[in-house]
């Protein structure tokens, strides 16, 4: 059965992560009345869909001044579930004078799990999220959240610095004692930010070089290698006969939709919205439900590519060899990518080693 998630963007966030594919960063705030009206309307829409539906508050809900009221409204929806992913940079929470009330609002509604993302040691973490003291604040927030009686988890976001920072990561995990550890290798996504992240991407060799840490990080090598998320992994899989076109055309049973802070409702994940369905203030709920029922699942990023235009495996392997790997190209790459995209020029950037 299809499952549907609405990503409800109510507040920007406090970092500008280089790999962000959900248009994070400091951004617009949805007024409280609009948030409450949107939740009510999503509830009415969910009632008309024969799917399991949920919504997520993004990018950093704790940035919203009225988050306590919003959390209660989210939990009270009758036909749509509130999916609390709980990931936080901790910056908004630690800056709030009412942080005890915020944590109480979450805990009172049964939301007990929170997670922080770690990108390596402080210097590398702050460089990747582009915010000074971001790692120190994330750690302080994790410790504070634990004192409130909630469980804390850690998402390790693999990058090229992990082999340098692995011992520091181990020490941090021992200090925090997380209830869960997730190891993420950022996906390739059709979002301009990813060009900016490519030079920071860790290689297959450096991932394999971290074997001695897998046990403490709660990871298994076979599982880590299942996801094709470094150029080395993808080249290896293409050489073994991976058919990317077939993978992209597989039917999908999860659908992502997005509500932006101005109330616009889109089909597509945040950052890759492909069809505007209306504005939540004026939405014809029955018409929106009819259109959603016509649309296929789009959870996997393959849904956003036209498989018929994919190059053959040899050309893909050659292109992977040209992915920029020099950190000096990072900011320039994203600028060039955006300028080309705005001008409608295909973004095949040649000659970068
Ligand atoms: S990855 Fe998350 S925290 Fe980072 S910029 Fe994007 S939305 Fe914000």
C-alpha cells in the first residue's frame, strides 16, 4: 500500500549544510495560524486518501516561536499521523529561554527520541554545516535533551574526514551513550547543493579503512556497502552490471509532498518539487485528493530522473571519474551549477579532476 508523507516546512534552520537536499538554511517562518490551518486541512485531505498518511515538521521546528502549541496540534490530528523525526542541530533549542517548556511539550505528547548529526571533529563538522560552534552546540543540546528524560541518537554523516576523526567520534559516542547510531552516506540527489558536497564525499577506500570502528558504531560492512553512495561503490556496481535505468523505473510505494512556508503544496520532496497542487489557504481538498491518487510514488530519487535519457555504463563510469574532488572547487561548483541551471544549460561540467 502507498504511504504518503507531507513535509511541512514551518521554519528555516540554523545551519547551511553542504549536502542539504531539502532547501535548509535560514528561511521563512510560517505564521502560527497558517501552521494550524495547514494541519487541519492536511487532516481533511488525509481522510480522503486510502493511504497511510503522515506529516513531518521541518526544517528545524524548534526555530518556531510557537512550537509548543504546534506540537500539541500535530499530535491531535485525527486522520494524519505526525512523524517526529526528532533530528535537530540543537542550535535553536539551546538559544531558547523556554527550552524546558519545549522539551516538556514533546515529552507530554509521547515524542521521546531526538537525534543529532555528527560530521566529524569540530573543525570539519562546522566546515560542512557552515556554522561556527555548531558541533559544540549539538553536543551540549544532546546532553541537555538527555537530562530531560528523552533518548538521544547520533547520525554519523560519512565524509572524507572520517578516517582522520574516527577516534574523536568514538570518544564522543562514549561520552553521549546514544540509544541508536545511524551511519549515513549522503545520497546522490538531483539537487544543486550536491555539487557543493561532492568534494567532501568520502571514498569507498576510506569507508573500508574504518572497519575497526564499525562495531562501536553499530554497523555491518555488508549493510554499508548495499547503498551505492560513493563514486567508487557506484563504479564497482556498474562494472558488475548494475542497470541504473531498471532501478529508476521500479514502482515505488512511498510518496513525498511538500508544504512550503508560504502555504504552497507540491508533489515532490523538498528541494525537488515537480508539480504545484495549490495553496493550503485556498486548497480544494477533494480536487487535491483526486490528483494525488493519480500520481505514482516518488520516495526514491530515481523518480526525478528520466531513465530514457541515461547514458550507458561506460559513459557513467567516465563521468564519475570527473566528479570534483578538490575542496577548492566546492563553493565554486555550486555557484556554477546554479548559474547554469537558471540559464537552462545542461550541467555537465567537464575537465574537473
Ligand atoms: S541538512 Fe537539515 S540542518 Fe542541514 S541545512 Fe538541511 S535542513 Fe538544515
